[in-house]
């Protein structure tokens, strides 16, 4: 006598159980071996791709392996159309949940990696911005996958999606300025045009970045005052990041007296070049030329590069070079020019009691 259960014989049920068991064992073994192998590779490798795959494999739960194995085993059986549809929906829903867990794990792995890369330079506000990015990405992941699961289960999600869209537009319009600054904050955190501690110039304002918040960025000016920008405004402006310089360009104008002999003038550029190239903090000498014949001086323009972008090193180097140039000019008998005004007076003004109207010359003219 042939035993039948739910339209399938005992032999068919045995085959289905065997297929499900073999599939589960095969997938679980493959997962275990891959995790073990990737863990060994990740220890030796400097790349992060293997670490990400390792975390994804570890986030693959056994319950979903069992559900998939049972579904594959059920394909060996014959069920009514309604039951087959629900088995398919349950299997797909389980896979969608597992895919959502993988996506959530990937986002959390990105955040962990980002925090490690930014350690030591990331401010509390930047950490908060990163946490917000992490929350928003994970929220989007779960909302999208939940909508897919509801649609897979047969629910009509068109109205729900339309409601979410209208609600999102209404909220965005109500808080568009705040959202603009928030998105600008996220852009600053991700793109990093500057970080806390950088010395930047924004328009007419300059100072050290003291705080990067969700809505504002604050600079500490040279005078000690705090300059506050909204994140949206600061990204619209041109930002000069002085901290990111590798070398610093230095230039000055040397004004020499017009009475200097041309032969001595020709010796000035080689002298300056030798002084600059001999200094330990200079990266390279660019040029030194007699630039123009000014109103009261002969102007030499000097340009060179300093190895360090540090402003104090720049000032110390500039001072040392200028003092050496002054000593060199003194040794060669060359005078530095300075503004002077010559006043020419009437020589008869020096005669005591003389008047322009009654000078000897005018008396003489009057007597002739």
C-alpha cells in the first residue's frame, strides 16, 4: 500500500528532505570554508575588499540557508498552485531580508572603515555627521527592501509609495534651509575640502577651522574672534586651504637707490640667488630681476620657494634672507632707496629781511 501525504508519496517526501538536507549542508560547508579562507587572506592583505566580503559572509544567517534549502527541496514535490505561490513568496522574502542584512552590514563596514581612516582628525561634529549618513543609508536600505517584501507578498504598495513621496516633498519644503546646510555638512565630511585644525581663507575672512557642525562651520580668526559660516554658504565660496600647501611661495621687492652704479646693479641678482640657495629652508630659487624704474627707486623683484608651508618657518626664513641681503648690499656699498622729497627754495628767501616784492633784483629792475 502506497502512503500519500498532501498529494505526495513517502518516497517523494524522502527525496525532498534529502535534497533539502544536502543543500543545507553544502551551503553551510561552503560558507564555513569561505569564511575560514578569507580570514587568512584578510590577515595578510592590505586591501579592504576581502574584509568586506568576510563581514558579508559572517552576516549570512543559518536560518536563511535553511529556508532556501527547504524551498529547493519542496521543488521535488507537487503542491496546489496556491501553496506553490506562497512557498515562492516566503523563499523570496527570506532572500530579500538576507540581502537587506548584507546591505546593512556593508554600510556599517563603510562607517567603521571611514572612522578608522579619519581617526585623529575627525571632530565630534564630523563623527555626528558620519553617524547621520550611516543612519540615512541604513534607513533607505530597509525601507526599500521592506517595500520590495510587501510587494512580493502581494500587497499594493503604490499608495504607500505615493504617500511617502508627498510627505517627503512637504517636509523638504518646510525645512529646505536646514536640509541644505545638513547636506552641505555631509559634503564637507565626505569630500573633506578642510578638516578641523586647517587654516583656511574664505572670502575676506581667514582663520583656523575650530568646529564643523551639522549646520555651521566656525573659524577662529587671527584676532581671536570666532567667524561663523553656514555650511551652505561656505561651500558656495572659494576656499583657500593654507594647510594643504606642500611648499610656500615667497616674494619681495628690493628698492635700490638711483645713484647705484650699473655694474653694482648687475651683481645684485647673483648675490640674492647665492643667499637663497644657501639657506637650508628654501626649496628652490625662482628668479631675481630688475623689474622697473620706479619714481624714486630701482625695483628688483625676487621670488623663491620655501620647503615648509608653516607660516612661522616662512617668516623666519624670509627674515633671515632679508637680513643677509642687507648685509650683502652694505658690503658692496649699495644703498637701499627710500622715499624722499626735494624742496627747491628761492635763494633770496635766505636773505634776512628780504621780500620777494623788494628783492635787490626787483629794485634793480625798478631803477632801470
